[in-house]
């Protein structure tokens, strides 16, 4: 299937993707701003690939915008950390605060704390235990809920998140928060930010016995709350989670390039991607 779209104005490069390759048409080569010439370019692309042009994927040269076919979306599923909320909080907690407090508690230096914690991090990553505060409290002897509460002022939405949440709810679509976070963690964050009021449902992986990275999670979620995967837009910052969602058949799966506002954006090659949720605005009403 070939997908494409046309945008006029300041941006001139339009990308069209097929199963075989991605092509870029420079609208400067034609009469930019002319609908007739743009259609001719679309037809050129179709003739080259022998397929019809349709769908909803468009990548500009700055890789900052991904187009969604909103007419096909009745349910929006959003990850929490790194999609709605700034991952800077979690990165600080796990890479700075937790090793520091573990070192202090055990009267060792930071290097020794990392030497103990890092192999466990590596072994548990991608498992439900990786996200479980009870597990890490047992491992470290620290009260992780109390530690997170101590630095709650660092919890913040990513730029544009609130505008996007309000737009989705105003459009009449269902909006679900779908997170791997431990219940004590997501409740703390949603209560502190007040963002819980935007969501029709919060889906916590701990209630399903599997993280979003695993097929069992998606199967169990669909069994408990049936939904049409063809009518879902799902946004997450984790490549492994995006892969699992796509494998389950979710029609529109989008990655986040800048989950941590304190770090440079990364380039995602296997999925359509956005800098942040604001890039998906505007969206039309859902009837």
C-alpha cells in the first residue's frame, strides 16, 4: 500500500511511503502551491510504484509532523511517562536519586551503588517487575513511593499535552491512559498534575499481569474492554511497546521523539513519529 498527502505553504518536501521504499517529492521542482501540479506529482508516484495513493502518512523534511486519519479514530490510547508526562522526572529518579539514596543507606559510594543496581536494571528491563515499586523497594530497602512523593514537584506534562488531551475529549472520542506504571506511581502523577480528569479510562499493566511490551497484555486488555484495533490511535515513546501494539493490529501507532525535555530528540526509523502530542493537532470532531 502506498500512502501520501500534500501540504502547501512554507514546507516544500513531501514524502510518500510504500512497502518497498520511501520517496520524496520536492514541490519546488513544480509549480509549488498549484493543486493541479501537485496532483500530477502524486500520479507520477503512483505510476512508478504501480499502486494507488491513499492513506494518511506524510513525513515532511523536518520529520516533525505525522498526519493521522482522524476520521478513522474513535479511541485514542496514550502512554503516560514520555508521552503525556515529561520523562525527565523518571530519568532523574532512576539514574540520580535512587542510586544516591541507596548509597547513603548502605554507606557506600555512588559507583558501588551502580555496580549493585545496574545488573538488576538490565535483567528486569521489559518485565512487569521493571515497573513495580514494590519490587524495587524490596531490592533496595527504600520506600520508593515516599521517594517519588518527595520530588513530586518535578512531575510535569510535556509541552502541548494538555492542549491535546482537551482537544481529544472535545472531539467526542474516547481517551484512555495506558501505562506500565505501578498504581502508586500513576496515581501520584495524575493527582499531582490533575490530568486524570481528561481520561475516560486508566489502564494499568499491573492489573493485567503483563507489561505493554508483551502480547498477553493486549490480548487481556481486549478481552476486558473490547475495542476495534482498526479505530485506535496509540502513542508511546517505547519502541518495544509500539511493536507489540502494531502486532496486535492497532491501526495507527506513533512514537514520541522527545520523551525527556532535557535531552535531544531522537530519530525513530521504524514508526511514524512526532516531537510531542501537539504535533497531532488540529483534529476534527468525531461523529
